[in-house]
C-alpha cells in the first residue's frame, strides 16, 4: 500500500508553511505541492537543505514518469489528486517593462519528488499487475 514520505514533516518543520500563494513556502490547495519562491542565488542553498531533509533521495520531476514506468499524463493526474508530494523552487527575477515599471516574474521552476514515494507507486503498480495476471 502506498504511503507518503514521512520526512516531509522534517521539511515542514524547517519552513513556515502557508496555504495558497505567498509566504515562505505555500501549498497548492488540494495537492501536496510545496512551493518556495526565491532568487537564483538562493537555489543552491534551498536544494542542499531539501536534499538534507530527504537524505539525498529526491528525483527530478521530469524523470519520475520514466522511473515509475507510467505516462506523463498519469503523473500529472496523480499530482493533481494530491497523491504525490512535489517540492518546487520557483526562481524569480525582477524585470522592467517597456513603460519603465518594475515587476517580479517567475523565470524557472525546479521540481523534485521523494524517491520513496516513487518506489511505493511502482510497487503498487507491480502488485496490481500480479493480481490481474493471477485472475
């Protein structure tokens, strides 16, 4: 049976969690997506903290579908339902508009998924396959 990674509590304890947008780390409503906005120079610090919280067992989001053996659509569906934890760093930058105004925009997102959750999902899929083969 699939279980969420318990080390997320360690991550939550380190961060100030806020529902919706804003704050240090926010959770997208109805999901397990943890978003942390920041500038480019803080990404390395964020990544080392997250790797430490999860003992270096994180998989880049882009690799998860291949690692588990599912389609990208199945991956996105699972994330939307709140059945997979995703840690996101939103790299932001300040830009000037044509009329001289200044605003902040997101430049890039870096997403990671705990390896234990991917392994659990794969095990569930293998169990279903075995049961369907037995029937």
